[in-house]
C-alpha cells in the first residue's frame, strides 16, 4: 500500500525534495510522470534508511509547511490540523530533474511500524556548476557541493555510512567478503566477538566462537543437532533426529530391539536357538528388511530398499557429492557443494537476477522462503512415514 501525492510542474526544472523521517524508518519514494508509480513502473526511486541518516531534534512541521503521511497505517491528518509536539526526526534530501506535466509521487513503508513522514520541495535554479551535479545528493552553491546528511565528498558521491558490508568488506557473488578482523553477513562483528553473544541460548561464547550445548550446532548454536550425531553407528541424523536402522531404537539408536519369529519381514527364516534371522538372497539386515544394494553408499548414506538414502548435506546415487541449496538448480549448477550461477544471475543460491530491483529481490525471497518451508514439511513427512 502506497501513500500518494501529486505535483504539477509548469516548466522543466530541477526540484529538491526535503524529507523528514523517524529513526527506524525504511521508506521508498517513487516518482512517475502522468501515471501512479508502482514497485516496477517508475521514473525515479529513492530509498531512505533512517538508521543511516543524521538525527536532528526539531518541532514537527505544520500542514502549511509540508506534506504529511503516516505510512503503513495511512492515518491521514485532519484538514487544518497543526502539530506542535517535539519529535526526533532525520533529514534526507535528493534532487530530480522533472519535465513539464503532472508527476505522481508514492511513499512506501518497508519497515515494520507505522511511520510519520513529511516532505517539501524547492525549485533549484541551477546545479550545472558543480562536479557531477553533486550526484543529486547535495545543494550546489557558488560551484561548491553542500552535501545532504548521509553523504560526503566534493561531489557528494560517497555515503557517510556505507550500506554494503558496513565498510569492513566488499560485496562479491551475492555476499559480503569481510576484511581481516571482521565477520558476519554484514561484516559488522569483530572476529574476537560472537555474532550472537548469547549463542542462541544454547551455548557459551568463548574467544569469539560459540561452544554449543549437546543437541545444538551451528555458528550461533541455533541449529538442532542429534544428541549423538553418529546415532551410535546404527542410524542417520537428519534435522536433529536419529532415523534408526531396523532392529535399533532409542533417541540415539542405542537400543537393540528383540526379534520375534514373525520379524524376518517375510524375507528370511527365524532361528529360535540364536534369536536371529537367516535372510533370503538379496536381503539383509537384522530383520531381513533391507534389499541388498548393488552400490556402496559410502560414509554419508545408508541403503534402504536397494537405494542410497543420503545424510543431510550430501547427494548423488552413492551419496558422494556435497549438496547445494535446492534453489541452485533453477539458475545454476551445483559443483562440490557450491552453486555456480548461469549468466545474468548472482547470489549464494543463484536466485538474484542482476537486473532486479531492491523490492523485487525482497518479494522473491519471501516467496522462496514459503516454498522452502513447504518442501521441508513434505521432506519431514516422507521420513516420518
């Protein structure tokens, strides 16, 4: 849902937009000539992140001074109402060249909370005297760029607070590659500190690394693990649960189940003296329930019904290949556990098109998370059966 406004431009001109947002606001400003803009149809778009702007305490502007919107709830102000309460606002600004005609503006709240946003516009007589027109990130006065809050440099081209990798790394192949001494998805955590100092509530932080409690794993101890990851050598650990071989039970497949005469699965003969099954040809296992595999499943899988069932993280007919994320196969090729993207695609799982906008990427990730959750439910149902 957008909050919308219109501007009539009687002659081509440079227009400066002065916008005030609150601390945690994440707002997109879209502009389009002649028609209302959308996430994919616009002539210009500016993304404002309140957490990266400079705070300036000031009195809220009245309706006579600016346009108001309460984005996300869209509670529009009563006509003639004036505001005098003091609010902590953050200043942002940008310049756009607008042709003659009616311009439609749309404000979109990409944050979680209802946000108050105000804006006004000022006609700029000329910005041609400054280098690169200040990149639209500052005012040009007597040939010198005076940068808006959040930008630096003689031409205002440098962000005061780097958005990518926190200034402690470089962005490559869909992820941040951190410089020495930094870690985390945004390279914002020193290497001698834990990314999550509480280690997910399932471990303790020591020398910058989480030491997980039994039953948990991962860098932040936020992944469920089997109490005994080897499942006593009588099963396979999948999503924190041991799936035991026939004849074994218990949380860690540590309990041998007693066999009865009718427990040779119809593929063997029960020997009462030894309490064991003598299996028919091509069948094996303590209860003769496993069809003999023609291939060796190696160290990362087990044979069930003549086929290899691989441990988590491994794939292939004999479980000898490291698995990639399921999304990889759509726009890339999995090689040794890493996804190599087709031309035009990037990201760890090759699911980000190089032409895609910020909003398209966000919506795509939400859709793919839903697909992954559905597939995971089906996967768990398969093994439960």
